[in-house]
C-alpha cells in the first residue's frame, strides 16, 4: 500500500497541516509508504522522515483567501498519479481538490473533512461545484468528531460513507523549571491560560469581559499572535482589565507547554463553528489540566471537552458564564482534582496519536475502526 496525504501548506501552521504531518510520520514509522504533498511559497523541497515517508513541498505563487495558489501541485499530481493506491485529501483546501480533479487519478480517495468553509462565503460559492464533486468522489469521508459530521450541510447526502476518527496528539511534556518560573511569576494567583491565534472567531473579547469579572485573585494569560492584537489590547484598556489579563504574544513550544502545565484551568472561548475541534484542548488534557470551552452549535469543540468529565462547557458569547465556570473549577479543589483526572483519562482513551494512526490504517484496509 502506498498513500498520499494531499493538501494545505508548509511550514506547519494549523491543525490540518499538523494532522497531515502526524499521519505521514506515524504511517511511515509503521513501514507504510506515505508521502505528504503540500504547497510552499518559498520553493520546492523534500523532507524525509525515513525510507517510507517524505514531505514534498511544491512552489506556490501566492496565498489567496487562505488558499495556496500552486499550479505546480496540479502538474505534480498528473505526473505521479499512478504511484499511489490511496489519496487521502484534507479539506478545506480548494487547490488540493482542483489538483486531484485535474489529475484524473483513478484510485481510492479518502476525504478528511476537518471543517466546513465558514468565513469565505464568496470563495465557497465558486468552489461549491468542485466541493460537491469531491464529496461524491470520495470512497470514505473521515470527520474529526461525530458531532461535526452530523451537522455539516455539505455531507448530508454522504452520511452512509462517513466515519469519525478524532484527532490524536502525542502527550505534552513540560520542563519543571519553566513551570516553576511561570507559577513564581504570579504568586498567589489562580492561573488561567488560553492559547490561540488572535482572530475574531476565538472570542477573546468575551474572555476579557470574564477577566474583568474575576478580579485580582486571578491572572489570565493569552498566548498567541494575530491581527486582532491591537484591538484586544485597546479593549483591555477600555475595560480597565490590564491587571487581570495579559496578552503574551508568540512563545515557543517549550514555554507554551510550561504555561499549560502551570495553569489551574485552560479556557477556549471560541464563538464560531470555524473552531471545529480545538486541538489545543488535547494538549491541556494530556497534562491533566481541566478545560473550559464553549458550546458552539454544530462544532465538535464541546464533544472533545466533555462537560463534567474533562472540564466544563458554557454558552458562546457569555463573559459571565465563562467567569463563573473559571471560579467553579478554581475554587473547588475536589472538583478540579476530579476534572483533572477525567481530562487525562479522556485524552488517553480517545485522543492519542497511536489511536488515530490505528483507525486510519483500519480505514485504508476496509476494516472496522476502534
């Protein structure tokens, strides 16, 4: 069996690319031939995992509406289409879909449906006929949660060939000295951490509102950068919440993991279905940190974080509910201990890399998944 993971871009920036990377790495480690084809603005390169797996980056001309414009991907697919038994294509990525369509590939297609196209309404109107072709063309459609598969309007006529395989990650490890550094930096504070790109759908305005309600016993730290930074910092000043919430910007993985491990609770305040899964929840859960997330209609976020088991879930766009949930977890030691154990247990049961790889191989072999 030889497999091609198709879609998105390099370097790894988001959840879709990370899943492709982890699948290619994990499958090749089990001596299954697997390549990953993606687009890169900087030019072409090949990264070898081992003798069974590699990442192939073709040159992109530019990035438009979140999609790499890469005619080289079409040329590469047409040239190499007969080398693969399975093309595992990752959606949403119109460029990858176009490349598959124009390649005239005749083998099996596994479609990984990470999310619907939510924000780019005009792009979707142009892309919808090709997207419909892709849904019909796919032999199997993988969703990251059963909730998202159920709710996606684009998949309603293809439910008979859908299957849910949750995203898996390796357990996060954190340096004990860095953990102590962050705890000592805010002595006596209940530490609340959030991680994500600073964009509107992440709902950080509501987290700022929650921070203002929490008061001086709490320190809320937001890790990440993005176009909304200036506006959010102005909102902090307007609400006089600067003593409680701070935006730290980008930090490297070692610092971010230490912050997660130091946290009393992790918060995902997203408000739109664009947040389809929330991989960062898994990072917190693998460390035994309780999660507070929002109940976004049609999203899998609150399926990942099970209310009362791995954390608490609250309505979207509700600063008061966020603040109350944070207080509930941080001020009830017995509850926090129970949710901490539940978070780690749920991670180990459902969200490991090995489980994701096992189930993906089962799909490739037309076998029943775990």
